[in-house]
C-alpha cells in the first residue's frame, strides 16, 4: 500500500519536528505485537495503524502544530482532536476499518486520563494499547 507511506510522509512534511516518529512507532509496535505472540495478520494491522497513527495532524493548524513553546490549554484541546480527525480521514476506506481503533485511541491511557474517550485498562482495545 504505497498510499500508506504517502500519508505518513505527508504527516512528516506537515510536522518536521516529529519526522521519523511514525517509522519508530511502527518498528516498536510490531516488535511488541510479535513478543505478545500475535498473528501475522494482526501484526500487519499494527504496522499500518502505527504508520498512520498521527495522520490527523494534517488537520491541525500550523500555528498550533509548529508552535515552538508550550501549548495553552485551549491549543492542547485542539491538538487532542488529531486522533479523531485521523480516524475520520481514514474511516471511508473500507480496507482500513481494522486500523481505526489504533489511530483514534492511541492516546488513551491505562489510568483513564487519556483521550479522546478517557478509556482505562481493558476498555482500551489491544491495538491502541500496543
């Protein structure tokens, strides 16, 4: 899927500060999935989900995404929408439906303080937990 690489590359171009981040997340996520004994099919879902996890940043204004200092609480609220924006960008692509939880929920936290839904522990599917 060359379009996966193209979208990941678009994120790198939009946010050069995190250039290579998706590649690192992909590499480590696949290692974790293998260590957990997951199937090759699931590992492929992990790979694509990890590669595209920040695609929603394409929809974040440059003044926020590229701000050199700390974000205000309001700006951080906008930044937090990148998870849902990413899921919404990819949701129309039927072949990517299994990857959506890994994209939309990748900032959830086991203690329930994550976003966008504030899920905790086992409420978070395995894909975004990886």
